[in-house]
């Protein structure tokens, strides 16, 4: 009886094992099928995301693919280096990492890359502050204010006065630097911004003072011409061939004339352009007439009329209108509703359009809704657009209206909108299919001249590739205010310089 029972148990165990193995095989086949289905679905989702990306229409040639491989190698070498020697690279202020960037082969690659157009830079922050000090001290009647800030003047403010007529508190800049050479370093710190303050509001107060210290100096006609020539020459060396400046107009003056007509600034700039075109025939310059968001409505109405008058006289030179100031503190775009209504009337009266190219969304707040107004006003491009990511309906509007967002990575970090450029909202916008360009905002205030640094930081922090860089570069011409034959020539010139660049990269070891 015992043997029979043992046999029965053994037979049952065998049957159980066979059943478990059978179920296991069935489940394995089912899991394999599920994994296969998941893999297919995953590929489809990845493809869908790639199709939606801002650069989906760019196809690299075989030569460009070879260049991409070199670029990837340079990136790997650089990231390995900072991992060892600068592990907090992306979180550090720009001025502390600039020297690391300057010595890298990766930066040399970006420097040599054609940039196309620079679409977002400001008249008061175009040129290197060290050059400003050096050039200003050559002017015998340039004075610096050395007293405490007052209602009229700021410590470190530079102004031109007839000899012997400078107000109390001002001293000759050249004499000051001769007697106190260490003052040059202090003055440079007063003219640049490192972003060392604790909040975006504090940093904006310091930021605005940088412009106030040089505004009067820049309007001194001899300095004005030297300033813009220097700024443009630096950009030409950085492979920029088209420039659009947010230009705040003021009356120029010199030692004999108290105030020149406002057109003088345009005519002087046109002469500079003609001179530089002798060596850089493809260079072009356009001005976006810019005023300030803290001014009253009647003043802005007057500014709009002045902008139309200037565009009437210089139709190919004045190509847009903008208002600037700290967004979370200044007037909103909707505050100027009356002015925007006048814009429609002015376009009818003058018989041409003056496109809006508005600053909007330079904020981390969902309460800042300037983007709604900028988009509904059909702004041709939008400066910064940082908080666009908070408004899903506007993302769709921007894509539908094909509006370009002008992104300024280093500026956004220094002005405390992003602490780590890897977390910049533009990284999301690129994947959403929003078209972007890279600009430098106010490089002279931030301690540099080029736009290459902004390309470098975007490339590295946003994990871009050559395809993305190419799209960003071409966007700067496609979405510029150049029109018709001018735009066609600019694109052809960019095609030629890009092809030359790629050939040179792939030919080098």
C-alpha cells in the first residue's frame, strides 16, 4: 500500500512540474510577444517626437555627418574634462567658466561656425566694457563721477563736458586712471554684471545702472561711431553676417553741436556698414526701433509716429518696433492698448507696415501674461519667451503663426531666470517644435562680445547636435526682417559659408 501511495505522489509531482513548465513556456511566449509589441510602440513614439522637433526638416549630408562625428568627439573630450575639474560647470556663473570655455577645442569649433544673423542684441550692451574704458580715456574731456549715487548721477558714470565745466563730483577719467590705475578694475566691475545678487529684481536694478553709466557717452558722436564699428567688427570676426539691433534712439552731440537730428545716428551707421562691406560684402544691418515699457502712453504714441517717419525715410533700415524693460516690474503690453490701435491707423496713413518684434515672457511667473498680447498682436518674433512653457494654448498659437522665439541663454542665467542652463525652458520648446534662434542680448554688459558663447552653452547644456545647430543658424536668416532679394542673397551667402566650414572641418585631422 505504501509503495502505491509513493508512486501516486511521484506521478502527481511529475504532472505538476510538467504543468508549471508548460505555463512558464506559455508566459514566456506571451512576454516575448508583449516585449515585441512594446518595442514597436516605443519606436513609433520616438519617431513621433523626432518628427515634432524643431529641426525635423534638416537632413545632413555625408560630409556633415562626418563633421558631426568630430563635433561629438570634441564634446565628449570637453565633458570628460569638466567632470574631473569643474563638476558644477553648468551651475557656475558665466564669468567663472569663461576661461575654461576659451581654451577648449569644442569652443573653437563653435567659433568658426557661421552664425548667420544675430537677431536680439541691444544698442547699449553691444560692445566690450574694457574697450569702452580704454577708448573713453583717450577723450580729453571725458569725465567720471566719483561721488555717491545721487538723483542726477551714478558712481562710475561717464560723461563728456567742456573742459572746466564738469559738475561737482566729476573728475577727468584719464587723470583718475593715471593717478589710481586700480580704478580701472573697479570701473569695469561697475560697467559689467556678474549676476551676484540674490534675486531677479535686485539683479535688474544693478543691470539698469550699467546702461545708465554709459548712455550719455554713447551719444557723443565720435564715440558713437567708434563704439558701433568696434561692436560690428567683433561680430564679423565671430562669423555673424546679419545684425538686428534693438536700438534706443537719442540725439547725438559733439564738441561743436549740442544736438544733431535723430536721423544722424542712422546715417552714421549706414556709413559704417558701407565701410565694413568693403571687406565683408555680405554684411547687413537693420534697426528695430525700441522704446521703454515704463513710459506713459502719450509718449509711446509719439515714439510710434517717430518710428514710422524714420522707416519712411529709411525703409530698408528700420524694420520693426519693440518695447523693453523688466517685465515683472514695468507696464504690461496690454497697458499700451491705445498705442496698438494707433499702430493700425498709422499703417493705413503711411501705406506700409511696421512689424512688432516684442519682448515678452522674460519671466518665471505664470501671472505674467504678456505673451498672450504679443501673440494676439501678431508679433513677428518674440524676445526671450521664457514662460511660454506655462501656456499650452500659446505654444500651439506660436507654432500655427510660425513665430520665432529669440533665446539668450547666458543673459537668462545672469539675470536669474535660470540657475542651470540645462533646465532652460527653451530645451522643452525645441522638442515641442517651436522655432528658436540664439542671441546674446547684452554681451558687453555680461563681459564678452561674441554670440559663440551662447551657442556653446546651448549646444552643451541642451544636448544638441550639428543638425540642431544648423537649424538654429538658418533660422536667424529665415526669420530675420530681411525680405525678398535681400533674404535670398543672405541665405545663398550662408549656404556658401556653411559648406566651406563643413569642408574645412572634415578635411582637418
